[in-house]
C-alpha cells in the first residue's frame, strides 16, 4: 500500500507544476476579471486543469501496481473521457447539460466493463437483489450522481476537494482491508490508495493559496473514482454516503433550492455551504480544514456503523447541515 501511494503522490506532485506552467498556452487560466460568475471566489488569474496531472498519476501508477484486466481498462477509459471533457470545459466553459451527457458516457464505460451493483443491504433488514439490467443502471446512475455531487459540493475553496477525496479514498481502503482475506479485494485497496496518493500529490499545489484549481475534470474524476471504489469494495455505497455526508446533503439542499426558485439545478450559484461559511467570516483555509475534519470524523464513524446506524447517521447529518444552512441564511 505504501509504494503505490507514494508513487502516485510523487507523479502527481511533479506533473502538476508542468500543467501550471503551460496553462496559459493551453488557454485554461480562469481570470476573475473576465469570468464574473457568482460562484467565482478567487481574486487573481488561476489555472484550471487539475484533472490532467491527477489522471496521469492514476494512469501511470495503476499500470505499475495493478493487473491490466477489463475492469482497470474500463475504469481508466472512463476517467480519460472525464479528463478530456474537463479540459474542454476549462477552456470553453461547456454547457452543463453537455457535460452531464459526457458524464453518463464516462460512467457507462466501467459498467459495460462488468462493474455493477448486484445488491444493496436493506437498513431495515435483509438485502435488495438486483437483476442484471437494474444492477447496471443503478451503478451508472450512482457513478454520475456522485461525480456531480462531489464536484458541486466539495470543490468550493482551495484544498477542499483534495483533502476530502484523500480521506474518503483512505476510508474505502481501510474498509476493504477488513475483507483482505479475499484476494479480489487487494486491487480495490491498491486503487483506493493510488487515488488518495494522486490527490495528495496535487494537494500542495491546490492548498491555499492555490496555484491551480481541480477544474471540472478534477472534481468529477474524484466522484467517479470514489463511486467505482464503493462498488468494488463489496458494494459499500452506504459507507461512502456517510463519509461524504456534508457535500452530498449540501448539494441536495442546493439543487432543491434552485428548483424551487425556478432556476436550473445544474447552473452554479453562490449558495453552497462553503460560500455561506466564507460570507460568515471564515477564511478559505478554515473552510477547507473544517470539511476535512468532518469528513474524517464521519469516515471513522462509517467504519464502525452497521447499515441501520448509517441511515440514522445520514438523517442526523442532514438535519445538522440543514440547520447550519438555515442559521447562516438568516444571519446573512
């Protein structure tokens, strides 16, 4: 586990400044003077394109430490679609619905490669078994769902996404270690630590003051990999929902708010929890660290909860986050 993690971190750390150096030539520098979108919070021109070094790290390290089977090929192919789409979005600001289409395309590739959700544990007891078609559809929608929820809810400030992804991936690795007697779980463990390593190498360049932003590619790639890992690690979808409870619930509230106000749910605004925390006086560093700490606490809880307790925890997190959002809304 140590060598895949360190290799991925080193590759990402070395490739990221190259992307930063050539970002202007590639046309992926985000200038707040010309990009007047309400969600923009950086104050000086900053490169996008963080998905590029993260993908290079993932690709290179996976080829070294993992068997090149149909699962890995399909995972990397789907990731490549996201990174290409992310680069085009960083350069041209694509329509959100076009991005959503390519997100489904990327998610369909690993599903066609044999990665599906065959069952879910019922919080009230027993299991829910899926037919092959439902298994594939559920897996594809789960991947697309998590891609967008992570990209929207965990990518607001410098360093936020990287830290949340690292903690979430390591939680999945720790979970899979419990099933390490099953040799099929070892590739999952390695892929999880490679994911954590890739974002760890990116973190020093992403932490405040950020030298580069993850961009749409880096954000969706994080959700994509975590969703795939949650499926492969004995279908622990519920565990990941607990770990990512805050960004998932925050994004859920945000989508509902946009729909009720007559706006498109996929067009960004300045209403996420991280925006409200900034408006309340917290610094970008403080917001990022707060998200890391909450994710770590929920990760530790998730590793020690049964299915029913995970459901109650999600309800509790939902009520807590909703209360915080309501309190900040009235305060501001």
